[in-house]
């Protein structure tokens, strides 16, 4: 298990060269140009003033780069977390108000603490058990919530906040007579501009150009004087130190939402970190990254930042731009600060409908329609997880959706582990000439009238024993004459006491009928369990084998040769040495 590092940046700082530093600075400059409109947009999604998205892009990126494990992942505000934060807080305070901001900072502190605890407890591996379908469905639900919440801004109307997607759509429809045509025009120009650039010239800073196009449309039409709202001025280009207001009643109120945000953040960061580590053939330590994300959020909450995580868009741009080390993320933060100092005042020229148009595009791109179709076509359990998570996100609350998804994901995992496959196998000759055992029923293979080769694919523990017993009984009922058994523990790593009791009872049942019971097992921890739970004491060490060939030889030695003498199936190659082989027709001999 990888040890947690106090300051992992020491390693890559030592390897920094003038060449890598230049590459990182160029990648950082590209990233800064991208995150400027993104930060404003994501803060808007979160219900916060625009500067909070920019502050989050600065601080969390630096802290995560210094303490994280990924070489190219860039942290900061993300769409899903922004939407989840908004869904968590909007019922507690008016978005953008002082109370709302304080709750956002406190929630961010709690998110960071939860993540640090998870990293120190080395829970990084557990995150892998959350189905990919949960993330796909949650992201789609968040995208729909984001899109619907921005319709009011795109139409230039005021509506009451809160509620699920359907309720919000109803409110927008009721406000249709008040739609501002100029607002719709500005939103449309922004949306079409960014969509066109992303489709035909993806290397250009499409978000920034789209906002400029929206602002230009507003300026040409005099939209500010015709009821179109503009973004407010950023009070300061750089964040300042501010201690979150900690109240125990607020902590209790926010704990559930903070846990959901923490989980989503970890899922994003670990999936992004692993993806790029595999692409670049670099090591990645999930628990180290969890701690880094926790530190970035905890520290960030003291510098006017809201919850963030790894950004796939910025990380992808970072890698494509030639980033070598996390110095690229740090340089991106420094360039962003410089841009705000020089051009921060121009943000007031951006109309809110332009920001709404940009966010509508982000929401549209978030829905992975191809992956949703793939899940529905290929897996019923994953489809169930997807639909449950999506329905919860659309009809209930977004933070509740992640819990529904995680619970359903674990439920499917537990169900699968409790229903391992128990099948009868028979030999076939592979293309290589070697003997392979395949599912006899599936492939229509003949079975030996005296010997049953059973293969268990999956765990044998208290949760699966009942199912395995039912399958075992069904197999035995159909095969009364097969008194000898080879039990192949193919997909079993360990067994518990319940699994051992099943094997002991099965062996006694077979021996009581005058047969023999053999076990094939290879994995050392499994062999240790078989000894510790007295399975080998029951069947005898000579009935444990490391290969099916050895088991067959031992089982055939105990079979009734008079039955073999009249058998024409000759299922096993070993049958050629048994009585009656000379009388069997060649066509009756399957290749084995």
C-alpha cells in the first residue's frame, strides 16, 4: 500500500528543469485563459458572485498541485460540484447573499475535512466500487438542473428559485409573457458562438470569445438600458483571508450535503487522475490525491473559495498543451491573478444572458448521450442504477441522487457477489491443442456418467452460500448417477466459515453415496482458508489438487470400471486407458 507523503511536491520540484518549466508556464497561460470565463460561469451555477469561482480556480489548484499525486490534473471549480452546492444551499439562503456565501464557505470547510479523513483512512479503493453509471446519471441530472436554472437568465425574467427540474420549468413557462427579446438574442449569440468554435476550431478559447461576442451584442443593442442585467464588478482581483463562520446548528444542517459534495469531488478527482496517469504511464496514489483535495478545500475555505475538485476540461487542456509537472497548475493560478489585476474591471461589461447562454452550452455538453445509450444497451443492472440516480436527481434533490446512486451501486455489487456462477464443465480441444473446460450446457458438450466437474466463478461466503446451495442441489438432482465430483474453485480468493461448511457438507453428501469429492484450488490465501476451516481435514490432503488433470486422475481411479466398459462417450483423454475404449466408435469420441 502506497504511503502518504507529507509534501510530495518535493519529488517533482527536484526534477524541474528550465525546459520543463517553460513547458509548464506555456500550459499554465493557456489554462488561465480558459478558466477565466469558466470560473465566472461555475460561480454563477453555484449561486455565488463571479469572483468566488476565480478565487477557487487560484487557490485550490495551487494546494492540490503541491500535495496531490497527479502530474497534470488541474483542480478548481467544476460544473457538478457547483450544481450540487447550489442545490444544497438554495433552500437555506438567498443565492448570492451574505448568508449564502457564509454557508458555502462553511460547507467547503466540511467537505475538505471529510475528504482528509477519507484519505487518512485510506478509503481511496472504496471509491472504485461506485458504479460508472452513477457518475453518468448524476452528471446528466446536474446538467438538466443547471440548464433549467439558467433559462430565467437567458430569457431575462425573474422567477422564484428552488424545487426540482419540473417545478422550475413550470415557473419559467408562467413567466413567458415577460421574456426580454434582447436577453434571448444575447444568450443565443453566445450559445451559437461557443458551440461553433468548439465544433470547428476547438483549440481557440471558445468560452472567452463567446463572452466577448455576447458582450458586443449587448453593447451594440444598448441592452443595459433596456432591462438586461450585467454582471457586477469584482471587489478584488485577489482573494483575502476570511475565517468561515462556524455554528454547530449550521454544521448539522450542512453535513449531509457536504458529504455528498465530498464524494462527488473524490469521484471526479480519482477518475481524472487515474485516466491521465494511465495515458502518460505515470504512478498515481488515490489516497494521496484524496488528502490533497481535502487540503485544497479546507485551506481554500479560508480564502473565499468554494468546493472544488479535479477539472477534466482543464486537465485535458493542460496535458495537450505540454504540461510536464504540477507547476503548470501553479503557473495557471499566477497568470489568472495577473489577468484579473489587469483586466478585472471588464467583467462588468458581460451581460447575464451571455453567461446564461454559456452555461446552457456547458449543461448540454455535460450529458453523455452516447454513454447513456451504451449502458442501456449492454447492462440491465447498470441501467437500473442509471435510471434510479437520474430520477432522484430530477424529481428529488441532487445531493440525494448521489446517495441513491451509491446505495444502488453497492446493492448491485452485493447482489452479484451473492449470486456466483456454479456450472458443470466438460473438456474441449482448443486451437492450441490444449484441453480446455467449457460450460457443458452452454456448448452442448457430453458429460461423464460418473464424474461431475463443477466450476464456481465468484465468492463463496455467508452472503452467497444460500444461492450456491440451491444451484448445487439443482445440479445434483439432475445428475443422480454422477457420484464423483471435482469442485473447481476458479474465481474464489478466500472463503469464510459458511463457505467452508458448505464444502464440508457437500463432501459428506457425496461420500455417503459412495463417491469421492475433490477440490481444485490454486490461490495461497484460499488454501490457507481451506486448512484453517478444516475443509482439508474433512476431505483429506490427497483430495486437494492444483490442476484439473491431477484431480481427474485421482477421481477416475475411484470410478466403477464396469460402467466405463459400456460407456461410449469417452469424455476425457484419460478414458482411452479405461476398459471399453477399443469397442467405442471413432465418431463417438469427442476430441479432448
